[in-house]
């Protein structure tokens, strides 16, 4: 039976690669490299650099494939994403069927970690449910943007006796800072939801292109740096053509309770 390795490659720095991830790269007969178009060529190029640096298996080969562009979100977000995932699932199915022998091993290189705000595992489950091609799955964890953010700001994600919420910009814009968590990590926020908050005393640690030579970091009181982050983010996105960023927001001071 075909074997698929879903490998977390870190948040943008080839040095994030674990020994396990490197070993798995070299187990694969085929390395699948997604191409998201000219504007996001950096994302494919990082994967190529990782393969150039770490792959020593002379029998492995690379197969690059185009990723369809997601439609602009409709009033209902989920159907848009569902259609996009279905299109990618069709591509995955053809790659597995056409590029891997019946006993072959293929690897998908996943930015960050496959388990956190990445859809590769869900899309592969769609392929499995189609029942047109059979495969076994193995997942290799990687360093996430959340870990890279905390490391770059030299801060711990959690505070003693306190909880953390990990959410998206879309949900954060709707729900705001939670009452039951002193800290919130916000991902996939294209509209700077933090600037909609009334509490300007919150502390924000923001980072873009984490782990890469283009990394940008800003932190401080939300009321003091919120506008600077929004301006910096837009300038960076316009210059590079894309941006990947995340941030940690927390209430000032330590929580009262200690477990």
C-alpha cells in the first residue's frame, strides 16, 4: 500500500527542521511541492531549499503542483473553503495515483505543523473517503508560527495559572478578547482585528515572516503600537506581495490565581 508522510517543516527557517522530519524526507520516493503562484513563490522556494539541504536519497524526486486560488469569501465562509478543499483533494488524488507506485512513499511538506490551522490532513481524509486510491498516513510534527512568535519575543505563551485561547482573526473580530483567558493567540487575521478592541491597555506581541530573514517584530501596549503594526503590515504585504503573521494578546499583569 502507498505510504504518505505529512511533514511539518517549521515556520519559515530551514533550521526548524527536526531530525525526524529530515529522516522522513529521505524515506520518500516523491516529494510533493505546492506552488501558490508567482506572488507566493517564496513559499515553494523554501521547500526547495529544504530539499536541497537535507535530502540525500538519490532515488527521490520532486513533483511540483499548482494550488488553486481560493475564491473570495462569500457571506457564508464555510462553503467557499469547502469548494476550495474539494478542488485540492482532486489534485492530491491524482498525484497519489499517478506519481506513486502501489508500494511507494510520498511526502507533503507542510508549513509549520500539520495539526494547527493547516488543511492538508482534512483534505487527505477527503481523498481517503473517495475510496479511489488507498494509502497509509504518517504525520511528523513541526515548529509552529505560534512557537516561533513566542521565541522571537522571548516570552512564554502562558502565564502561571492562566489559560490561552488560540483563534482566528475572523472569530476574534466577532468575539473579542475572551473573559476566561488571559492570553489569546490570533492567526489568519488579514484585517487587524486587534484594532477593533476597546481595551487599549492589552499587551500585543506581533510577528510577520517568522523565522525568515524578513522577520518583523513589534510589541507593546496595544494603544501605543496598534496603528504602527497595521501600517507596517500593509507596507510589508504590498512590498512582498503576501504576508504571514500572527500575534499574542494578553491582559496586563499576572493573573490572580495560581494552580
